[in-house]
């Protein structure tokens, strides 16, 4: 979805986040989809810097470039964000937008951004306006994502209420982990490493490259993790990790 838009505005990479919010402010990243060239930025961004991202201080549904924000204000925290995060990551400019999506289970928050490498020209007002023109399409796509996840969550609740007393160990493990908190010690050290990388948004290919193993080995590890925890998807694995860290 984002690739043709990135081409139209001359972006080098894209990022799509679904956020946990608290009183309108981002608290954590629930899901992340990034271009392979910037996958590595997710971990430092997630740790703390995304809370300082000037994008979230701009009005929702208003595409805004970092270069424009820096021209319009001299707040030191914005310069610090640029110097301490964007510059070390090789990002020269970034244009993004954030917006809420209403679903049957409540309000969800999404953020979409397009980056340019250091040394590239800053985004122009025309390019910001072009992103604004296609924003309804992006919002519709994100609403569809939210709807699919809401349906999956509802199904999980139904499964939890109707889980038989003698269900499989995988089913019991998954529902028990949601209620009482998961235990990381069910995984081997390598499996914990793989699970953590999935939480940070890595693809199978990027994990294989980082760990210097084959993608087939990554797939085998994920299969083992799913079986041990009793889950079926990367989204459930990310949820399991988040609950474990919270506990």
C-alpha cells in the first residue's frame, strides 16, 4: 500500500505503526511494519524516543515534515530528537501523519511516515499536500487492518469462554498466559531472542541476516515457539512478549 505513495513523494523508506495511546499521547507500539532498510531503527525508537517524536504534537490528519516543524519552531527537544535519533540513523527528513481509527472495540491510533536519507532534499509543501490527498486511502487501509484484528480478538475471547476443560496443552497455555502472565522460561535462549526480534518488528529475512542463520532455521524456531506457547501468529507472539515484559 505505502510503496507507490513513497515513490510518488520521493521517499526512501516507509513505516506504519499502530500505537497504544494514553490521553492521546503514544505509550507503546502495538504493531509495526517497516521497510527492510530501516528495520533496525525500531528498537531504539520503541524504547523511548517515539514519545518525543514531534509528529505527535501536530494536529491529527495533517501531514507534516520534520524539516517544516524545525523551521516553524525552535523548541530544543525537537532539535535534540533530530540530532540524537534521526541523524545517527541516517535520516535527513521525514514526513508523517497520525490519526485515530474508530472500531467496534474502541479507538485505535495509527502513524504513517516516509523517510529520506541524509543528504537528500527536504520535503516540499507540494509533497506534503500530495500525501494529504491520499490520506483517506491510507486511513481506509488502516481501518481494515484494525477491523481484522478486532475480529481476531473477539474470536480469541469466544475461544477463551468456550475452551473445553480438557483442551490441548497449547490452547490451555495460550489462554492461561493471557490471564495469569506468560513465562519466558518455556523458551530456549535462542527462541527468546527470536521472539524479542519479532516484537521489535523484524521479518524472517532480517532476523536471519542479523543472527547469521538461514530463514529456514528462523521458521523452525518460530514453529517451535508457536507450539510451546499455543499461538498461531506473530501478532499473538508480540502480545505475549508485551504481557510478559509488563509482568
